[in-house]
C-alpha cells in the first residue's frame, strides 16, 4: 500500500472512529513519523546497476529556518537534459521510493529530493504548519544551483501533496518548467472527495483556517511558464477533475495534460508513455 493510499485509508478509519466529526488541521493532515529513519539507497544502487548506468549520489543535509536538519539526496545521471527538484506525496520518503527516483533519473535528469520535515530521514518539528513546508521548499530549490549544472533547465515536480509546494516555488523563484502529478486543487475539495457519499449527510468536517485557505489555483494562475500535468485515469485520491480545473485556470501558452490510461494515484510514472511525454516536455525547456 502506498503512503498516500495509507493516508486515505487512515482518514476513512478516522471517520468511523469519530462518528460524525473530522478534524482537519496540519497536525492531522500531514503525516509525521514518530522518529526519523536512516537513508536507504540500496534500491537505487540496484536499479542503476540493473540498467547499467553510473550515477552519482550525494547526501544532502540542510538546516532550515526552524533549526531542523532535513536530509535528502542529489543524484546525477549520465547526459542529463534537466535538473528536477522533486516534492513528494504525503508520507512519501526517499528510502521507500528508490524506484521512483530512478525512474525520474532515467529521463535522464539530475534529481534533488529532500525528505519533508517529520518524514524519512529528516527531523520533526513540535508543531506542523504548511507555511514551514513552503519555506523548506524554497530552501531546497535554492540549494539545487549549488549541486547541479546551471547550464541545464531546472524544473519543479510536485506529486500529490508536493503539487501544493511546486506551484508556490514557481511563483517565488525563476523555474524553467513545472510538472504536477496527481495534483491537489484545494484541501477542502480533497477532504470532501475522501468522505464516502453515504456518510456525508452525518459527517462534519472541521477545517482549520490554515487548511481551509489552501487553494492551488491561486498559484497556478500566477505561473506562466511551461507546465505538464499528469494524472491517472483511475485516480480516486486526486481525480482527473482536480487536474482539469487547475489546467483550465493556467495562463501558460505551453501547457500540456496527459491522462495515463488505467493508472491509479501515484502510479503514473510506471507507464512508459508517461516517460515519453515527460521527455517531449523537457525538449521545450
């Protein structure tokens, strides 16, 4: 079960356990591990060896504005055509997603991925706020210029929860392109989609002010650069309708929407046609 699917399952359990009231705050919405775990790149090494490619793996440690140490990887691939700063899904960690990282790297591209605070190898804060995640995202993007060639286009790629961070970065920094995969348009819509239709009449959703304000269209409307949106045809967590709404409000004259046949949430990159669409997009940057 993927981390994002696990979150959805846990959310449904909360509905049954709480009866008719669900609290949706950063603390309850954003997965946080009880303790950090060592970075594991075993799967990444194995995948590179299987594909007979030589990759460079650099361990990264960043101290954020809160004083937390965030850990991740900067991975270089032979003959890269772009640098990708990746923002993963809720609870998605590098150690458990080596195969996904390698899949992106084989575009080929250099990949910078830092575990979110409270996830994977990164330290956890006492209080979770989306604003702190946004600040971390800017710091991560800025770091990319220190480890990757500056003569290559640098883009942001956000998956699921990461699709809330990538557009924010794109409005605050000069990015050469943006990829959104299984995008979220807003937390209210996401939560409403997770509640089974049969329980909606007697389920009350208590959204914290911070979560209620989450509206991805605000940032999408400000971004005019190249945009690729990817969504699974059978994605029930962040359905096609979410992506279509964001695609419609985008003012970009270089925007592309790829619906991956039969794909579910967070599985779209497994499709070879997705990789081909991604490569074609990178040629435009």
